[in-house]
């Protein structure tokens, strides 16, 4: 689900929050003070360029939803996925929330998930941080598909029906690893809005910088 993004306001809010913790203590002992600072640079608000830094993830979280997320007690909770299950740690079945919709009212479907994974696996997008080499149909070292790959070229991510996606790994993977590495970091993109753009255009489009 696309969410309105006000990146500058977010960063200002972070700065204000951090300032509340500066100088905590009784003012008499220098070593009682607590200083909190964040040193990071936001390189892009484009989810396809996500570099796995927490700042970038937070900004992308404001625009697009992931399959799952961690709550305050470090339990995985549903986001777009109503459930993520596996019986053999090879095949992971993702059931999408059937009520999830994009901001324009279009339903979020399994095709959106496959479209997103294909874009992350594109050698033109060339995002090496998503670690997609774990799934069938990608290069063992780069995690990329061949240029111009279609859903048929990526057996590691298949739409089973409108609201079900099956991921197939090349080797056993704990469910928690799948959830933390892919469930939390794959920000699902709207196929119906972006499929008309080439992979090169997706790298430079202003679409991801415009709040709707």
C-alpha cells in the first residue's frame, strides 16, 4: 500500500526525538549524560535501490508495505502477507491479505509480488543487497536473472493464485531467515503502475519521490 511520504519531516522528527535524550542525568556527573546520534545518509527513496540500511528501510516503509515486520517484542507480524509458512524450509508459501489494496483502489495480488522480485533480480537494477541468489532461477553468485527475464524464467517465485505466492529456495532456509531477509525487506510495488517502464527508467523515475 502506498503511503504519503514526507521525508524531511521524518528526519526532523528523528532529530527532535534524539535531542530529548541528550544530557540525561543529574547534571553533576559528566559520565551520567547520555548522547544519542544517528549518522547515515539517505541515498534514495526508490525501494529498488534499497541498500539495507535502516534509514532507507524506514523511508521505504512509509511508501510501500512489506510482507511482514517485527513488533516491539521481536515477533514477526503480518503486513501484506496474512501468513508465511513452510513444511520443508525449501518451499515458502505466502498468503496475501485478500483485502489489501493500492491507494488507487486496485487489489494487491500475487502478480505484484512476482513483479517486484523480478525487478530486484534484474541485472539492470543490479541491487546486490537483496540476496536473491537463494532462489531458483537466479545466478548463484549475483542473485540476478538474465536481462529481460519473465515470470517463467524465475521458478523461485511463482504466483499460485491471485493471493498466493510460492518461493522456492535452492537450499534449506529457516522460516525466520526467510521472514527477516525477504519478508521485511521486499517492499511490494504496484505492477499496474510500473510495468510500462523499462528497468533503466525505474532507476531514474521521479515516481518514487512523489507522495500520492
